[in-house]
C-alpha cells in the first residue's frame, strides 16, 4: 500500500503541475489580447477624414439600431442631439461604444474594432451636433425653385413629409452635411451611396419585370419599390434574372447646372436645419 500511495501522490503532483501550466498559458494568452482603454481624455482622431470614416463605420455597425443617420430607430435612441444618457465626455463615449451598456441592447464593439475606429465613431457623433454655421454664397430662394423645378429633386426626396421616397429625407440635411459636402453630393453622387439606396432589376419566371429601390433583400426573398411607389415582393427561387445596382440613381448636376445655380441649390439645402426653419 505504501507503493500505491506514492503513485497516487505522483499522480496528484502531475495533475497539479499540468493545471498550473495550463493556467499560465491561459493567463498569458488572455494578457496578450489588446483591450480598448480609451485613457486619452481628448479624441486624437478629429479630422474631416476621421469623421467620414466614423460615418462609414456607423453605417455598418450602428445604423441598424440607431437609424442610418443616427436619428434614432426602433431599438436605439436619437444620437443627433449632442446629449447622451450614459456619457458626457469623449472618453465616456469611447467607453460606451467599446464596452457597451450592461443590461441593455447596447453591445460594445471593442473586441472587433481598433481604438482608432472607436475614436472615429466618437468624432462622427460629435460632428452631428456641431452648432458652427458657415456663410454660403448662393440664394436659397432661387435654390428652392431649382429644387422643385429644374432639378426635379422632389420626385425622389422628401422635405417635411412631402416628396418622393426613392432618396434620403432632406428635411434637416443642413444639420448633417456641410456646404462643401452638399456640393460634392450634387457633383459626384456615386461617391457616397448607402446600401439603403441601392436599386434592383428583376425578371420573374412569368416574364414580369420590375425595377426600383431595393427595400429589403434576404437569403430567400427581395422587396422592391418601383417608380410608382408600388411595393413588390419576390422569392428568389422564382426569379429568372436579378441585377443589383450599387451606384446612385441620382444624376450628377455638374453639366446641367451652372456654378451659380449649384451655389443657390446648396444654399437652399444647407438652410434645411432644425435651428433655422
């Protein structure tokens, strides 16, 4: 029996050593995982490019709950007011975005994004409530006439619940886009097209052809809003042909508008702001 006790003791020692080695390995691996500290009190990423990158990240990671332009959704609050329930500083926003909020649907993205990406999201959210307004050269009254007339913008865009549904709502576009950004949108609309505004053309097995705004697309089905605002639903297995267009349906106005007309239209759009109207 003494010999047996030695064996048992050796076995227990080997188990203890084995467990200790595994513990050291786990601790080492866990220690090697980078964490998002956000210790800097000031955001080091605040350039225009950082804000644009933050906007793109928001569209991919946050818009499902907070809306495409952070105006609020079914699951997340409006983030455009500049007031946040769980944070008042940039460092506080960093912590909420990276770590989430316990016992809520707000899940942190810290493990999937770098510190730079999180700071860029903070920069974008801060830019949404910027009260700094700049002077514009154009005449907003003439711009309004161009919007409803020569530009035919109301056929796709809505202002104060009037207009089309095939483009973004412009009721407060002046709060979201600077004059330079608005001009860029008019000249190069394909440079910034969110998935929400992609279009589709499909041909059903019975020969029915439908083209319009891609409202929803899943693994097995697709919904399309045509030019007459008719909503179509199809099972993909019933389609003979399906084409998705990821460019903008909005024309570029650089050739059809003069530089003065572009200035007037920008002045009108920039004036569509909560603080002005």
